[in-house]
């Protein structure tokens, strides 16, 4: 026989006093009926005071710690971007350490779809239905540098004490699978002033000790198709001027616009000049736009670098917010022509590129933030740039290499092969109109051919064979993919990908 339950019968006057006369005056909605019926079933299945597991009772644990029912305490909360979980986690640990506060960390189980529930909702469900109970703390292992991961609390209560103040902090990270795209801290404390002070100090610690400061990183899209995923960290390149092959004077113009302003920021500020600047690198694919960016990154060691390319350019808003907080910063927007005619995701008429330009303008002149845009199709960008003047201060064409540049490229990528002057002159003469990517592939293929015949070194005939293949009709598409043929014929993005910059630090094959 199951346990019998007592049923309380109340009069209509008592019902009105408990639930309000308006329920009798107006019919209940279907949602209200469902809610009341669910409460009835839960009450029958587990009457109050019976069937609770005391060791897992979340409400009791919080009540014992706080000294009063948690539902009687005010809740103060703050929210952060989904990628900020490592910063929030570390800030909480630093706050407890700096204030000499002891704390116990406990987890929560139940209601796995609690992404849209507030702490108040969770406490109410835990108190009335045991929907939430004590459990293990949830952790997320997230990168904080190219070589390091951090185990961050993604769902857990910090039960803390400062002097005579007993409080609880709930930290929850993003859960894309449930539509939760933020990091949230909620504080239960006796005094609202204490909770506000705690959150203000946490925010200051996040800004002062941000793990993204001085890093090279790119946004990753969420695997669930909405929101932002974690950052991908990259090693900062280590390129010198000898690694860059451009026409005389061109690199100096680019370097002055980006690196020069950074070095002379104090003089510019004193003269009332703005620091925010925009640089556009344009030209055929494979000519070295991305390689030039790597060089600039090598000479901005104190800058935070945020890279956006492809669909991640829609994250321009968060990228600019991050750059503003962590300035000096550089925001790299690769292949902007791909979004020149792409519409935004809100159903509007404005091209996504206009949103990018508006975000650039919104930072203000005093922001020490540089924007570096690249494109293979300047003709698609020009109308938008003309309609939004002032966002880009300098446009520089990265042209196809001339004969002198092609000779330098062959010497750069083929150094150590011992190629003679005769074959070098022949290659330069036969490769007019080709790109730096073409020369790089030519050297790689030459080395491969010599390896296939198990030779001890690459010979001029290997180079001629590789060049004949690349210039043959059957490799017509290969040449287009390497940027040969000019803007009108090259459909793909530049062969080099800044996202793989750590693999390209040494340009010599």
C-alpha cells in the first residue's frame, strides 16, 4: 500500500484570501491551468516535508549557509559575453583571495534546460518541487593562450563569508545547446549594497587581469549555429623586413599607418590628433596581403589582435567592444569583399559591410584601435567606403610582383636549395604575372619532385619540371587558385590564411 496523503479542503473565502479574487472573477488561461495542475501533481507525488533527500536538498543547504530562506534575499546579477567565462572565473577567485574570504563551492543538478531561468526561478523550483538539488560542480575546459587551457566553473554556487556577511554567488557559463549565450553572475546577500560592491569589484578585476590582453585571437562560430563559440588563440608571428617582398616604399607606408601611430601615440594625443585609424590592403589573391599583416603583428607585441574572417565578421560588435576595453588593439577584417553585398541577419536592407563601417566609427577618435581590412575586390568595397568617409584613412594596393620582386621571392622561398643564377633568371622570365603564392608552390613542388627521384638535392631540372607542370593547360585551375590571372579570373580567397599564422612564421620551405 502506498503512503496516504491528507487533502485540505478550503472554503471559497479562504481560496480568495490565498490566491486573489481576480482568479474567480476571470477565467484561467490554458497556461495557468497547466501550471496549477503541475503544482497539484508535484504536491501529491512529494508532499512538503516528506521524501526529501537531506544530503541533496539545495534549499536547505543555502538556508543553512545564509541563516534565512534564500527566497527572502534579494538577487543582484551581472552578465558578460559568452567568451568571457575564463575572465569571470578568474576574477571570482581573485576576489575571494584578495578579500580573505572563505568559500565552499557546490554544484547543482536537475532542470538541465535552465538556460532561461533566473536564480529566483531556480530557488523557487528547488524549494517547492525539488527540481534542483545539490550535485557536482560543472567545469568547462577553455583555452586561455595558444598552449594553455583553464578549467572554469560553468555552473556552481560559491557559498562565501566576509566578516559577518554570509552570501552565495551562482556562476553560470554559456550553454549553446539550450540557447544560453552569456556568462551570468547572480549574488544572494542580506544587503543589496554588498552584492553591488561585489559585482563592481569583479568587473574591475576582469578589466585589470583580462586573459585576452596582448593575445592574438579569432572568433569561432558556435557549433549549434547561433551565438559565438570560444576564441581560437594564435602564436604571434616573428617576421622581419627580410621576410617581406613588396615594391620599394610600400611597406614603409603601411608600417607608418599602423605601427608608427602606435609608437607616436603620446605626441599625436598632445597635438589633438586621433589614434583610431583604418587601413585597406587590396590586390589580387596570393600577392602577400596576409603575409604583410603577419609582419605588422610581429611588430605590435603589446597589441591585442582580434581576427575576423568569413561569417565571423558578423561578430564585429563584440570585436570592437573587446578592442575598446583592451586597447591598444588591432582588428583584422579579412576578405571584406565577401560581405560587401551580404545583408545583415536582422532582415534589414543594409549590407553587412555598412554595419562593419558603422562599428568602426562608433569607437571614437580617442580609441587606440587600428582596423586592417583586406580584399581581392576593391571595386566592391569602394561604393561603401565612399558613402562612409573617414573609416579608412589609407588604401594600399599590393600588386603582382615585378621581375625584381619575383627574383627576391625565389631567393626567399628557395634559400638553401643552391639554385644557380641561370635557372633563377629562367624562372623569373617565365613567371611574369604570377603571384608570391605561385612562387612558393613552385619551390615546394620542385623539392617534392627531387624527393620522388630520391635525389640528395633539388636540381635545376626539377625546377623546370615543376614550372612546366604549373604553366601547363591541365594546371589552369591551379594557377587561378594561386592567384595567377588577375582579379577578374581569381575567384577564391587568398591562399594564405591568417588563422594558420603560427604555421607560417618561417616562410622558408
